């Protein structure tokens, strides 16, 4: 039976107050929603910069296989559990 899940890796540039920026890698599975990826990246920095203006730009989006996904994140996706 084929694997019908979709996996992706995005490189996101998050800009803080128009000057500082960080490049963040976001991995995910399932339906790809670019705005959700950007929001997740922004929220990762909101804790460190609570009163700052934060914006994000997706620099790169790559679809990957399950094997590539596991290699990138170092483990199985959460829905797969600890199956080897």
C-alpha cells in the first residue's frame, strides 16, 4: 500500500522590527498551508521578542519523502510513533 501523506521542509526568514532576522527550518506533514508555516515560524520568535513587530518570508519550500523527512528531523513524524 502506498504512502499518501505529504511531507515538506520550509526555510523561513523571520524579520523582527525590520532589522533583526533569523532563518528557521519548519518541517511538516499533511496538507501544505503557507500561511500556517509562516505563522508557526513567527510564533517561535514571539516568546523572545514579545513587543516586537514580526514578519516572515518563505525562502524555500521542498516536498520530501517519508525517508527524507525522518532523516531531516531525526525521528518518525508524531503520528507514526516510534515504529522503526
